[in-house]
């Protein structure tokens, strides 16, 4: 409908749907929304970056807009900090579009499907009944719940361990300083290299000003949404947004660690020359 909605419009809509307007009064804001679905072709153009509703709009079924907007902000925020502090090159910002644009596109396809299921005719009714039957089963329900919550997101960071590119599970760890949960280690919005093998096995001195190294132990299965139980890695490099950038086998010379550190957290800092002592 055209024009600004009024309290009378809202009251009539409530009465039509529920038989009462519940005495609604004194609104501070009323707006209309439709099932319009749009996504920006690019999330970055030079110094202009789009996030949240500026990057994508859709029907609010399922409340996924807030989740998606927060994901945008967290994905972009730490990358902006890296570039603004000159720790990483400006090209790091291009990974924001590369990672989040496909995530939003998938959410938009999901909201369009959910919107279609809210309509009513014989064919849609039959489809809705079929979906309800599928979602009464454990496996489809788990997959759909993970998709709705965003817990099934996997950024394409290459092949390797199933955890690579996915959200790190919030494990209960044991460290030399006592028990701690993984997400507590991320409260400072700094990357963490979590070493679950022998202490002292990894030397990340050139990145020590940017990456926190934590030696810890964990006893128990690693459970991931959709995937279920996965083999525990011996080490994981966790980005500030909680996604895993690298996994190790316990060998300090495990391939890819220096490359992952450089890609996400900038080139290694120059180390001071050691003093030369005459014999």
C-alpha cells in the first residue's frame, strides 16, 4: 500500500487477524515491509563498504536479518582494524565481499522460499505439508536449524580439515592458568593460535604482537553443526570472528601456518638483529 501507515491501520490489521487490537496505543514507530528481496552486487567499492540492510534486504521471516547483519559487521570489523593499523594490506578488505556475499545470497533464497510457503492455494498447501513432514525428521531438522542460525556457514578457505572455514566450537579447555572456554579467548577480538599438542611446539614470534598463542588440552569429542563429530586437530588458528583459518597436525613444521598468518594477519614483523659478541 502507498502512504505512511497509521495506528488505525495497525489496529484494523490486528482485529482482522486476531479479533482484537489488544488496546494498542502510543506507537513510537510504525512502518510497512514487503517481501522485496535485493542484494548489492558488490559490498565494496574503494573506501565504501556495505553491511547489513545497506547490503541486503528481504522479508523478515525467521528473524535472520539481524543475524546476517551482525555477521557482516563482525566479518568486516576485524579486517578494517587490520588495514587501518597497517598490519595488513588493503586487499584484505576484498575477502569481506568474497565471504559474506554468498552467505547473504543463500539467506535471501531461504527467505524467498519461506515467503512462498506462507501463501495459500492447493499446491502451496501440499508443499507446506511435505516440508512439515521432512522437518519432523532429525537430519533435515538439524540441517535447517543450522542454516537458519548461521551455524552451518563455511567460508571457502581451501581443502583440508572439516573445521577449516567453519565456526570454532566453544570447547571447555584446560590451560596452565586453569579452565577456560574457547570463546572467552576471543573476547579481545584478537586471533588465537590454539595449540592442543605439546606446549611450546609453535613459534609465532613474528606475529606475537597480533596473534595470541595458547597451549591447552581438551578431552572429548568435537561436535560441529550438521557435520556432527569430527577428528580433533592438534592446533587451530582462530580468526577474531570465530572462524578457523588453519588446522595443524601437531608437527611444528605443519604446512600452511605461516601462509595463513600472513594472509589474515599481515606479514611477519621484522625481528631485531641479535648483538654480536666478540670471542
